[in-house]
């Protein structure tokens, strides 16, 4: 089966899930971060929000990073001693450098026929990985996604919306001084556009709006170490098949990229798996 793009973008899928949850009687709070997961006798007892509200519960699903969940959210981090010990052998996953572009032309004007385009000047994976660790060179590969292909409603008539991304580790920004941050990110953005123009000439001339996101941006909005977007490193050594699954706190579950394989589809699958597991246990108790 071929992959498909959701009409309205991935946000449309999130909206549909939200609508389904509300129809089932769920309650949702936005702009309301969880501040602490409280426990009683080694089991989940409640969640306190940043606004001071307390919700008693015996089941909590956290899609925050496991590092944040067990080190900061959990009221007794010592309960997760085995997990925290496991963190010492983990490697942080990759983040991303992203350009969000509003173009003053249609995809057809630039010869763009498909939404997702991989652009690279080498097929050497090791070289691309090495470039993701530094800002000294130029990106050797990127993903050019034009959301307006197949869904013209995502942009005003005659215009296009594009996301341009290359993988990059947060560590590449460790030595960038705050006063140099803006100039550094825009300089790297120019390099990324240069790479795209080797295949799609004159893109730069059609940019009407641009926003630049770095691993630091991901760290700020996602609150993940290093701005990691796929959780821990996706190498074999980090795979769940070679690591013990430890659940030190009864009723506390992890979902999202930090609970296994990272990525768009695996994140949804992780949530569905956790939800199904909780329901089965609850139904078994009720029966």
C-alpha cells in the first residue's frame, strides 16, 4: 500500500482524535502543563498541574520524555532507580533544523509534482550523519515537503506552503553564544536553501515568509533533551528488543517517541498500544 497524506495535514488527524475523545466523554485541558505525578505506595495516585489543580487517578500516560517523566515529574524519582540507571547508557537522539516557508507561487510554477522530496548531494549515510553533528559545513541532505501539492486549501490561491528540514543534533549548538544565535541560524538556513536550489532553482526568489527552527527551538517547545524529535538514538543498541522493559511505578505508562521507535506512525502506534493495554486491564478487573 502506498503512503498517503491526510487532507488538512497531520493536524487534521489530531483534531479527529480529539473529537473522538470528547465524544466518548473525555475532558481535555490545553495550556495546562503537568507539574508533578504523585504516588502512594509505589503506585500512581494523582497528577498536579502547573496551575495547582490535582486530578486523582490510578493510571497516567506520559508522552513527555522518559528523562523528564522519571527525573522531574515523578514525586519520588528514587522509585525509578533502574530506569534512571539505564539512562546512563543511552545516547540522545537527533533533532532537526527546519525552515517553514511561504512561497508566492504554486508548486507547478517550480516544477514540484509530489509533496515529499528527498534532496541530497551524496548517498553516503555516514557523511550525512557527520554533518548533522556540526555547523561548520553545509547540509548534505534534506527533506523538502510541499504541503500544497494535493491540498491547495493549505495556502492562499497561487501560493504554497513548504517545510524544509535536515537532521541535526542539539550538540551542534552547544558552543553558539546567545548573541550569535540569530545570525548563526540564518546563515545555516542559507546553506540549506543552497542545497535545495541545486534541484529546484530560484526557490529563494519566491520566499514570501520564512521561520527558522533549530534544535534549540525544538528543545523550547517540546521540552526534550537536546531538542530530540525521535527520542533516544535509533541505533540497534537503543532498541527495545535488546533492553529490558522496566516499569517501576504501577499505573505510570510512557507513550510517544521515548517509549520505543521514534517517528510519526510509531508515535501513534505507541499511544494506541498503551491505551489498549490499560483498557484490557481495567475491563479484566471490572469482569
